[in-house]
C-alpha cells in the first residue's frame, strides 16, 4: 500500500510535493508506484487535522504514513489499491474510516463508525512478475548470500567472555544461566538503543526523583523514531519520549534499582517491594482475555489488544493463548480494541474488532472470536502440469510439498513455522503427507514453470504447494509468508472437509 525511503536532510531546503514529505529533518519519498499499481488518493477532513494511514499487519493496525490536512482540510497521498484505515484528529475533532482505495480515489472523513466485521483487502499486485535473473545474476546473488551466511556462522560461533555475559539475548548467541543473569538490573541494553559507554548524571536516588529529572530534559528536535542512547540524551540535554524512557531505566540500573521497559507495552517501570511499578499512569484496570475452546491464539499473528494512546492505536504484547485458556492483563484506564484476524491465501484478512472503555478499578472479559472463512475463500483448484515429485501426490489424499533453499533466511522462517505447528501436522499425518525437498533431490530447474502455472513468483524460494491426490493445486506460495504454518493447517482441514 505504501513503500517509502527516508533521507536525512537536516536544514537543507527541500520542497515538499506529492511524493515527497519533509518532516523532522527527513525527506520521505514515496516509491510505491515502482512496485505496484497506485492512484493519487484524496482525504477530505478538518483543516489542520493530523491524518494517519494504517494497514492491518501482524494482527494490529500499523501506521504507514501520516500527513497534516491543509487549509481546505485536504490530504493527498499516492497509495496502492487495497484497504487502509484512516484516522483524523484535531481540536475537538476525531473521525476514522475503513477505506478500500479500489472503490474510488476520494474519502470524506465525517466520523462514521467502523464495522465490527470486515475484510481487509491486500493491495493489488503488479500485472507481471519481474524479469527472471540471468544465470550470471543468479550466480552473483548466490555468492553474496553464501558469504553472508558464512559470516553469520563465524559470529554465532564466538564464545561469550567477560562482560559479554551481561548482554541481552539480542547481543549474544550463547546461553546464560538465568539464576545469575538479571536483565532488568545488569544488562547495559534496555530497548533498541545502540550500546555506548556513559556515566550517570548526579541526580537523586529515588526512582521518582530520577523520573522528574529525566522529564525536565528538553524535547528532542528532529527525527523522533530513531532509537536514542542514554549517552546521546545526556550530551544533547534533550530526548524524545522513548529516549527518556531508556535513560530513566539506565540511571536506575546504574544506581542498583532494577528497571525495565514493560514487556507488555514498553512503558518504563521500576522494582518496588518485589513487583514492577509504572512511573506514568498506573495499571488500575483489568482485562481478561479468553481463547475459544476450539483453537489457540498467537499474539501478533492471530490477535492483538491495542490501546488508543497519543493519537494512535498501540498494540500490547499480551502473549499467546492456548485453546480455552484465559489470561488476566492489568492495564491503564482508557479505550481498548481487541482485533482478531484470519489471513486468507489471497493475502486478504478477515477481521473482527471489539472495543471497550475502562475506568480505574473496572474489570472486563473479552472473548477472542474469530471470523469464519468459507472453503471457497481458502482453496484454489488449479490443474498441475507434470513436475518432478508429482508421483508423491499418490501417497495420501493430500500432499504438502516444500522446495527449500537450506541456509537461506526465507527457508529458515518457513521451517521454524512448520516446527511451531508440529503437533497440528502430526495430528493430520494420516490424511496429508509432508515432503521437504532440497536441490539434492533434483528437479529444481523445472520449478519456475510450475511456479508460473500456480501464479506465484518463480524467482523466490521456498515454494510451497498443497495438492490433492487427483493432481489439483489447492494452495501455493513462494518466498516467506507470515503465518503460513497455521494457514496450512487450516487449509488442510478445509480441503479434508471437501474431500469427505
């Protein structure tokens, strides 16, 4: 829907135009038209309103662009052809809408309520695939990827020594006994900031004194999305909101006070009487999340709980839920939305939203209810040509074939997803055979023709094919697709019901 590149320009004179936005010392260039069909989209709203465009990704609304409406209340932006959420807010004004840009290039935001159930359409793809790589280009690409893989092996093979034992999992590859490693009190890394040596300023000893000192720093001018280190905040005497959060936790740790960014929502917390306490608003309300009896829910893939905060929906990391299980979550008062999604093979997503507003001390239960996809939405029915391995389709009513590039990142992601769904695949082993194929098995030279027959990119591996015993392709994808492991299990179930 929106692809952009960012360039640091500082105070250089750059003229904003349709496909170039200048904000916080950055020039943001819209490149979407290079990758997919687009159109210039116009939003009509209140003058001066902050307009945010978001897509559903990882089961939550994720902002992709923001603009400020001009004097006539107009925002113009080049977007792909598909669904987008649009919110606009200003002085005493708020409106939001679900917009499929294929329905027309103009949207009037007038505060209409959103549907509880809706389909979030994936952007229309380009008409043709990119030209295949020439043999010499493939060889060059393979050499670069092979070198990168060898360098990763060298890095991961280095043993931990001395201060490395204090690093987070992000910064090390070896295991450390958790009994001697407290990431909230010892680790020099707090969030995503670059690691740097710095000295704690002369401030009070109590967490709230430290917090007040940090909050007195000047606001950071410039691009606010960059992770900021404590050293940077202290040298500049200025920090953005996330930079202040990291600095607070860092000073606390240097003074021997365990502190962290909450694993739930990233808010700064410090330890008091054996529990972590938020320094901003307390978590004085409670939500109970309950998964349906028939299926579990993966946070960030099947569902998210989001809070309306500072003009945007902020997704929490509430953890995975097993089928029929509950989880209590302590949250601040405010407006919350539970979003559950079912991703279809087409890339579209079936979405269900439920909104609640909580006051301090209030408790509510939210049941995770998933939209139901019809079999016709899940399965294709494409006749398959002759291809190496077609004889494997005769083993069972259904067959899953995965052509892999061992050691390459997309293949590793696929294998991890299949392993995460190991129990589900074991349960259907009597009706669906699973074959993992590598170049040593042969026949990879004939895969591009098969991929084109299945309408997937012939240049991207792994190639995944679900087929039935009569030689019909029911689903195919190439490259890595988020959530493909769980999707394949749903497809196997849908296909089995049709075959019965």
